[in-house]
C-alpha cells in the first residue's frame, strides 16, 4: 500500500459520507462532488513528501522513541508536548513498516474529512437544506489552511477542530450528551480547543444542554487518557501538561500570528503587563458576548449560536498573547459556516484565511509575505462583520424563539390504515 492508496480510500470515504447524508440528489451533484473530492486529495498528494522542521525536530523523534521503547508500552513516559490522545497514534505508527511521515499526514487528512462532515451538519442545521451542507463540505476540503495544515505541514489541528465542530453540531441538533463528549475529546487532544469551549455556556443559556450534562466532560477526559494511565503515566501529568505549555511559550507576545500584538514594532519594556492586558481584554469581550446571549436567549436559534461560536474563535486568539501561526484554524473554518447565513458575509472567510495564511507563509517560507499587522486588521474586520451579523439576526422579527426542553418539536403525522 502506498500513500496514494490511502488518499484514494479517504476520497472514497468522503464520497460515501455525502451519499449517507443524502446530499447527492442529482447526477450533476454526484459528478461535481466526486471531481472536487478527487481534486482535493490529488492536491494533498502533491504535499505529502514535504518535511518541515516541526516533523524533523519533533514528530519523527517522538515516533522513533516509541519504536525504540516498546510502542504503546512507553505511553507512560513523558514524550513531547502534546497530550496523550495524539501520542496514541504516534505509538501505533511506530509498529508500522511504512514511513511515519505519511502516516502522520494521512491521520490529519482523515480528520480533514471528519471536519468537512461536521461542517455539513453545522450548515445544514442552520440552512435546513442538504445543498448548503454539500457546498460547505466541499469548500472545507479545499480551504487553503486545511490543505496546508495536515498534508503539507504535518500538523494535527484538524483533529481537535473536527471534534470541536462535531460537538457544536450535536449541540445545534439537540444531542446534549454527544455535544459535551466531543467538546471534551477536542480539549483532550489540544489546548487550543479553549477558543471554542466557551460556546458551551451559550448552549447552556439556550437550554441546548443542561448543567448535569457537563459532568460528562471530566468523565470523557479521564477515559481519553486512561490508556496512558494504565501504561504508568500519572493522571495529574496529563492535566498539568496544559499548564506547562502555558508556562513554556516564552516571553514573546506574538509568534507569527495576526494577533493584536503584531502591531508592536519592537519588544516592549514590560511584556508581562501587556500580556495581562490582552488576557483581560479577551475575558472582557467574552463576558460581553455572553451577556448579549443571556439577554437575547429567547431569540437564540441555530444561526445565532453558530455566529457566537465563530466570534469566539476569532476574537479570543486575536486578543490573547503568545499566539502562534496556526491558532486561527478554527476561525478559518467557522467563518465559512457563518458565510452561509447572509450573502454579504462571503468576504469574511476570505479575510480570515488571508490572515492565517500570512502566519503559515512566515513559518513555511521563513519570511513574511506582508506585515503581519495586515492580517490583524483583516481579523478586526472579520470580528466587526460577525458582530454586526449577530446583531442583525437577533433584531430580525423572524428570529426564532428558543424552544423549551432539550428536544425539537416533532409534527404528528397520521398513519395510513392497512
């Protein structure tokens, strides 16, 4: 089996997902979808041989460590700075007689497909049409940062993003337990899930989930790290890993990221004070959004919840210090979903992708294409557009009132007599 066979399998899986979701109603839809899915995988095939410094200095060494120390038996050891659910995959890859570079990238591409599937469900929840979901699925597979992140860079941001979007999709579909489970899995894979986790508060306010459902979150996290615990890794180490990551980011306020700190031309004399100011600003902005959602909770439907999630994924990393080049991955995807709400929102994901790609270019090409502050300005425009769109949706007379209970109202249908 070659890497191309793996990509063909994933292409077939993507097509089967669309078939299962009944998104292929016409021969034209079948033909165009098959062509675009195959094209998306062919594009990724061109990227699979590329090795970045992240792979050479970190990922390859981690796989080799497991190869030399018994594979899954070494999960109790401290390896790398990723949480253990992702390390399970690396430990399993150490047994394979196949280049680990391809395995790492194929895993990310598989979650590209899962991410596109979640986007289909999200958009369909808002627009109530399979056609809109189909377009969202195909656009996600072709998003530049989605293609580059896994197939070219070898990163795994599609993993936590896909799990987080599935959590949001289940929240919109009024499946509270699955919603919390997938948010917990997203957090278990990567700390950057916190850019989306506050949407759980919005779902609580809208009664899409209940307080008792939140107890599923720690239970799911414990189950996710249980194999490593059985191999000898202390549970506290899996929790403290995120605190260690926060303490080890360095003193730099910005790492090739289009955050507000991209406006700084030189290192400030007191970076700590500016960092605390950014954290306070992020919490203040989040508090304002939650207060708005609380005041209008009776008018918060699927589109308003989705817009709130998109806003969080943009302004939280925009205001926080120590952000890296890939930390707007969720924003890239959720702004695409938001663009399906109002036609004039179509430029929003374009601006978000432009901002992210500036950071990608800085790392992958080791030089700046444009000053990073251009991306910051673009993200401020994205934040403003999302805020205006949310405000318009909340003010519209046809904004749906919140439904009581945790299940949608179903129409009663008369059964035919035999």
